[in-house]
């Protein structure tokens, strides 16, 4: 999550027992990687393994190239963000805006999984809005494309962070898949996890 999962936060999480901590979301547009903010987000030197880099974008070839570049820099897992609800991200047809185009989702996932020899994971929401909940369909596409694991934020993009997470929807998604599925949203205590 951009602005949250920076290096100090990741190191703290790992020190407190987290087995995995994702990088801040990085754009797949490598033309923007020259900024100090991008370079800082891509630096994982000295961090415990496995190193997971989260990418956002909407162009299959660009995402595949960004995944290859990050693996060359030491990423051991590539995570694709199709769950971010931020207006700035969705306005670029990235994040959860991709949930509105299942064919594009399939092309992106196929391109990235084919481009790297490390596991590729995916983060989604339950859909764009309550009238367009396609989390199950997206999850099936993900598994068929070779995604290694799926994180599901139990809200639609329109919900942002309001209301309660839809654990029933996450359960329905899990029931359709053989890959690991992680519930995301409203986890405020270890007991709830």
C-alpha cells in the first residue's frame, strides 16, 4: 500500500513475526522509476526473504517488463494490485478499475506469469460496486492464468473502506479455488485473522 508499507514498516512487521510484507505499490511505468520515491520503494537490500514487490498498471507488456526488472533487482514474489480504490489510481484504469475488464485482467495475468520465474500473486476486491460483483469470476481467471495466491479485500471499489468486509463473498471465492486465498479488510485483532 503506497505510503504505508515502506521499509521501516515492513521491517517492523517482520520483526514482530509477519512471514511476508509487501512493498509499497510501484507503478509499472518504468519511465517514472528515476524519481527518488520510486527508487526508495524498489530498494529491498538487507530485508528478510521472501521479498515481495507489488506492481500496479494496466498494460500487459509494461507490467511484464516491470515484473522482470523487479525480479532482476531481487524480488522473489510479484504481487499485482487490482484492489486499490484510490481515485488517482482508478483514473489511470489501474487498481480496482481493472475489475471492470475481465479480458484485460486475463491478458495482464497471463503476460506477467509468463514473464517471470517467481510466484505471482494478485490482490482484488469483490467487484467494482454492489451491482457489479465479479470477484468469483476474476478469481477463476487468476487461477487459470497461474496466479499462486489471491488476496481479497472484502469490499467493492465503490465501498472504499466503509461498511463491513464481505466475508461470505471471500468464502465463496475460496470455495471455487485450489490456490491459497487471503481475506483482507476489517482484520483489527489477531483473533479475527
